[in-house]
């Protein structure tokens, strides 16, 4: 993340890339940032609020004036609502591009919307109490690097919260099938995974495994997985409303998730990719019952000396195991991690 990539929106000349009837923020990221996608993300935000019982975050930070970083803010719904709930907060909301009519254009005293690539070096000078990442499965080729940068830019005791559900990660369950007996949704998901594998950016939820956070040094990792309905099949009125919202979000997102990746990386033509999306849509609408699952993970940067020392010892033991399996003569420096947990320095981050 270089200096140029983290200026406020107003200072940027924003690219507009039209491709196969959709608009994208750059030449590489697979999700569009047009009006159709804006609507979908607005609905997805409301779905998360329902699943989290009205809470914007599950991270248990205690300060009423937190410093918050929202990575991949999209239209900015989450950041804007956090600014209202925490009026004394300082919020940086970053993304690769900006939606024309998203709330990110709203000027607020405690929210700074910035263009930034989280895969580059972060240059924030002050650490954060919370780093929030949502809906970025398939966006990064190295989640470990993202988590290590997050660790470096959190205050001791600060939290990271990561949430995702990805149709490429087998998070949707539906029981009907295509002509050969294979459900079109499975064909669709397999094509997304192939595209992700080819691009080096996995389309799955492996980045939300407990070990992925722990390997970066986080403690108190809490993994929550919730299943929710898609469609109007639930009898409960609240579940039916949630299912209706999820159905709209799914149908609107089929092409968004697939069109660029399938045509560039999986050998599909534009018409072929759209035909597959239409088959999945027909299958979804004909199904009697569909569910999806979402995973939400919170984790904490070690705060106390005991927590820090425990992390250093765990890493040291892991290295000992590695060294015991190496040929004689191969060595690693086991002291470098100890420096990470000496006195914390606060000159880490903000534009």
C-alpha cells in the first residue's frame, strides 16, 4: 500500500473499466463496482446485521473512541454506520475503487475514505483498535501477509474481524441437478474455484480457519459459523424475510462473482458464463430448500506480557519441530520473533 494508493477519494482520477456490460475498478479485481453490485452489497450488509442481531461488529473492544480500519469498504455502509454508533471514533475506510452513488461520497468528520490496495505495504502511522474485513474471499493471494500486516498495525489488545461467505467455497446447499446429474451450482462453484486457483487467489474459506489467525500471532480466536435460509421456504416470518433478502443477493451476485473470472481464467465465453449463471438461477428458483453458511472470525493481538510470551514460546517450539526434521547444517534464526514482542512501539500507521 503506497502513499499514492491511500489518498482520499477526492484527490483521485478514478478509472472506469467497462467489460462485458459490467464496470470494474481496475484490470485485475474480479468483482464489479457498478450500480447492480452496489444494490447487492447494500442487501448483504443488512443480512449481516440480521445474523449478528443488529450488531455491527462482534469484536469485544471496550473504548468509546476507537481507531478503526475497514478494508474493502465497498459502498461504505458498514463504515458509515460505525461512525454513527461511535461518534468519537476515527475510521479509515479503504478500497480499490469507489461506487458512483455509494454513501462513501458522504462527508463525515470521523470517516476518511481512501483508495488503497491492502496487498501492498501498509503505511498507517498510528495503530488501530479494530481492523474489519468482510466479503473478500478470492481477493488476496496471501492472506497470511494480510494478517501479519494487520497484527503490526493493531494496538496491543486490538481486534481483527473477518467475515465471508463465497459461492465458490461450497457455502450454499441446494439439492437439484443438471442434465448429467450434477447440480449446476456445483459446476458453477467448481469453475469459480478453478479460476481462483489459476489466479493464485483461492475461492474458499481457508483464511477463516482458526490456525490461519493463530499462525500470524493472534490469540483468543473465536470462529462463528451460521446457516441461514435462501428463498421463501421458511415458515417463520423473520426467517422468510431473511431468506428473501438472501435470494435477491444470491441471484444478483451470480454473474458478478463469475463473469470476469470465468471468461479470463476458466475458458468460458461471455455467453457461456452467462448461460451457466442462468442455469444456476433456474435451479435455485426451482429448489424447495436452500441454505447458505457464513463464517465470522474475531481475534485479538496479544495484550499482556504472558500472552506475548506464550506466542513467542509457541513459535519457538514450532521452529524446533521444523529444525528436528531438517538435515544437519540447516539452521534458522529463532530469535527474530522475540523482538516482535519486546516493548510495543506506537509508530505504526495512519495516512
